């Protein structure tokens, strides 16, 4: 079931990209095997949403860093702290997506699981606590991140949205 948003405060995050905003802005994206990582500083009400496509960048400097878990998370953290004014010690995370969209049952092609594993590894390395997550399955996700409250509404296609 889609999340209904008709609001000029909504900023859409595209595939392999990220956006950083301050309240009262909302961030939204659609996910399949990709992972959405929402970082939030509740003190400054600055939020960032990263739409990760793949787990690792493979040491190719010409590839867009935000497409990958191993490089995109640190790039977004850096921009949130050094450009937007978020407090590094206050950042928390919520993680969504990572569905097995292709060849269900074949772990070799489960990009969603590999993305989630790398996101969790990087967030642990960055010492950022995951407050909520909804991952896996085989259906797409729609998420809406409210930077005023830090809450995320997650709708899995065919299901009623839930708040995290």
C-alpha cells in the first residue's frame, strides 16, 4: 500500500544518491534489493537518507561513492557533520530494504542480504547505533523519513505502512 504524500516539504532520494535536510523536511525513497540508511541527529533535527545499491565500491575511484555501503555511509556522515551541522556523537540510524528481488532462494544472488550485511558492518565500525530496521522479504519498500520527529513510515508493497 503506497504512502500518500502530497507535500512541498518532501525531498526524493534517487537510486545511489543521498540527501541531507533539516526539519520540517521529509525524505522519501523506493527500495527493492537496495538499502535505505536514515541517519538522524535529534538535537539539531538534521536527517540524511542514503539509497545504497551495492555493498562494496571495489576500489574504483570513478564510481559514485553514494551507490555503495562501504563508501556512501562515511560520505554522508562527513557531509552531515561538516556541511550541515549535525553532531557526530548524536547520530543514530534506521535501516530499510534489502529485499531478495531476483532468483528468490539463491543466496549467491541475494544482493539485498549482502547490502544489509555491509551496512551493519560499516555502521558498527562508525559506532552508530541502529534504532530500528525492517529488511528482507521479496517485495519493494517505500519509506518516508520525517526529520521533525525522526520517525520513518515504511510501507512494503501490498501491506499497510508501519512507523519506526
